C-alpha cells in the first residue's frame, strides 16, 4: 500500500519521538532502489561517474544543481508568516538530495534520466530504510502551512 499524506501525518501523531517516526516511515521504503544515469559526452565527467560507482560513492545535489528548475516549488505555505516562509526557502537552498526510483522498468525514467535508453541504471540495496524519505504523489498541491509544525519542529514532507 503506498504512503499517503494522511498516513504520513498519522505516523507522526502515533510516534512520540523522531527515531520511532523514522523507523515507521522506513516500512514504506522498498528493499531495492534504482538510479538512472546518462553517459556524459565529456569523457572526464564519464570517468568521474564510473569512478564514483567503483568506489561506492553517490552524488548529492543542491536544489540549484537539479535539472528541474521547478523542483520543490510545489510545496505551498499559503498561510505561513513571512519569517516561516523565508526560513523554509532558505532551508530549500541548503538541502542536498539524491533521488531514486522504486521501479527498474519505468519507461519515463529510462527516457528522461538515462538519455533515451542509452544510459544505465544502478540498483542499490537498501540496508537502512529509515535513512530514506518516500515521495508522496498527489493530484492536488497541498497546503502544508498548518501541517508543517509538529511540536514546533519542521517535519520533512515531500510531495510531487
């Protein structure tokens, strides 16, 4: 069963501390995750990527380095005060992400991220699911202005 926004906040409410919440959330992370890559035209960049694979490194990007300029624009803090909105926008700039797919055979991912089926996909075995955050897909852009504050701490909530 996929994780929904309602289930996400139910997990927050039913787990009194953050480590328990992370463990409960980890149940929604599959045993393997996939990352799609294109093979860069630049031979130095291609060599760097393959060296990272050999050494077991993964690249994390800041928002400014992502290929979608609208990444994270979907999160709405409509009713938030200006200082809360500014805090969130600043945190977005600091955030580093590495995105994975739960699906190996995803035509859109192969087409977009693996250069039209010319790239490659790497499978990662998930040994610590509590270190991942699942993405919640919804048809409507949620207003999180009321739900972002749980006992005065900001809780990660990712929606696409």
